[in-house]
C-alpha cells in the first residue's frame, strides 16, 4: 500500500471506523475484528492442553470423546458475550471465522485434535439458517479448517426438526428438546472417521450430545469436540 492509499484508508476509517467486536472501540490500521487489548485480555481456557478439563468432564458418562475443548470462558456482560452477540445476531459471521483461526492454532498443539479427519459444524434447521443467513458454527469451522487444514463436511449431519430456543430452558428440558433432532444422510462417508464436532457455545452440552449420539451409530466413528466458548 503506497502513501496515497494509506492516507485514503485513514480518511475512510475516520468517517466509517471499524470497531472491535468485543469492546466497540475503534480498531487501529493493523487490527482486525478484535483489538489488541481485547485479544490480550480475552479469558482463554487452554482446555486443549488438559485431557480432563471442564468441557471433557461435562461429557463423562454421557458420550465417549477423544478430546474436548473450548477457546474462551463465557460470562454475562463480558467481551466474550459481546463477540457471541455480534456473531449470532448482528450478521457478523467473520467473527466466527476469526475466532476459529485463533482456536485452530491452539488445537494443533494437541495431537489428538490435529489427528481429526473431518470438521463437522452443528447444523441449524434450514428455516433458521435462512432467517439468519448463515450458520455461526460453520463460520467457526471455516476458521478452524483454515489453520488446521482439516476439511469441513457440512452436508452429512443434518437437523431434521426445528427446536425451541434453549436459552431459558432447564438442563432437563434442554435434553428433551434435542431428542430426535439430528440425522445422517450418508453414514458410509463417515465410517471409521475421527470427527471434530464444533459448536459456538457449550452450556449443558445437550445439543452436542444429541449430535454425538447420532454420529456414534456409524461404525468406527471417533469424536472430539471444540467450541468457541464454555459457560458453566
């Protein structure tokens, strides 16, 4: 970029500043999506480095997993909540891609995650995806795939029925709400594969468990889980 282009870019940024999606402050020229201060202070979990982390423990006795992790801790009123709100409700799928890149670099530090054959995002129901315009979990998967070089399979695991919002449901109601929601179109394509199943946020894990139960019906399938955020 030459000097004239730099001046023009600076002029445009004064009129239409790009904002940090975590704190809403203006980004500097070399910053993207999240400002340097937020990147430094985000509550990273480092779960990918510990086999018995909180996400893995949440699935003990429920579904067998090779590994499980989430990039960030989620708390109300936090930078992470702002990021998730922009991703899910403000038409900013690039937030998911960016966070996927951050997570992908970390997951490669663990050979179990690095050994996955396919990345499968938790699917949205067709009507919900049409309304939102994209699947936020697929956006996260795209960032993961870019850094890990693990291919995405986005058309095999499907959501066959819509569900009510999980946000205000109890733990038991969430499980009931997810029964018989997912199906697999082509089991042979997944036979013997190690699947990295990804979602945006883990609360009770009911959605991921429902996906796992369907995937594990395929012979030889192994599953690891990764998410953007975890809330206890």
